[in-house]
């Protein structure tokens, strides 16, 4: 079952949110708007496709906190149409579009020192991604979607002032 365009969801455990977001992004990859754009991107070489997905979402989605401090989730098509969401929405859009274009992708939860989820990012991979200079040991490339001045593969430490998009 796919959640409506905007949904309120409660989680029993703090890590459940990452599992939900990853599954939702996988479902979103089949939404007509996302699937059509993903099919179009399949003509690009793998590294260019990853860079396009990353740049496309970052250019179209500015960071916006959930209204009233109450967690909301929007599907990837809604996030791209609205042009604003928080880190979970923009990461979800990157993962959905990446999967629709044939890339490997998943949601990554960033934990604070006490083990609480404080941020979400996307990880991308493709044939040859292990050769990307910033790939992790598994060949996955970080896609930080909310911080200004961060390139594909960079983490938050690369943002000069940690300013949000």
C-alpha cells in the first residue's frame, strides 16, 4: 500500500523511520512522473546519471522544516512538485529517481552521539561507482541533499557554513 501524497506516520522505534523512508522511496520509483523521468535518464552514462539525479533534486527542492514541528511525509513526486521539504523528503526524492533511472540507491540515517536519528541522506551506486574518488568501501556515493556547497560524494563537513538549500 502506498501512503497518500502527504501522510502523518508514527514509529515505534527510532530506526523504523529510515526503514519506512527507504521502502516509500522504492514505491515512489514507480509513480508515473518519477518513472517517466527515470526512463528518460537511462540514456545517460552511469556517472552522469547519478550526478544528474543529485543535481536535479538539489536544484528543485529547498529545505523546509515540517509545519508545526509535526512529522509529515510526502511522496517523491509531491516533493519535486512542491519544491520544498526537509531532509527525509529530499533524500526520498533522490532515492526514488535514482532507482527509476536504474541506479542503486538507499536512504541513510545519520545518528547523533546518543543513537538518535538526526538527519537523512541518500547513498547511490552504479557499475563503476567504486572508482568515484569519494565512494565508501562498498562503492556507494553519498548524496547530501540539504546543505549548500556540497558536491556528490561529500558529506556535511564540505559545507562551508552548513547553510541549508
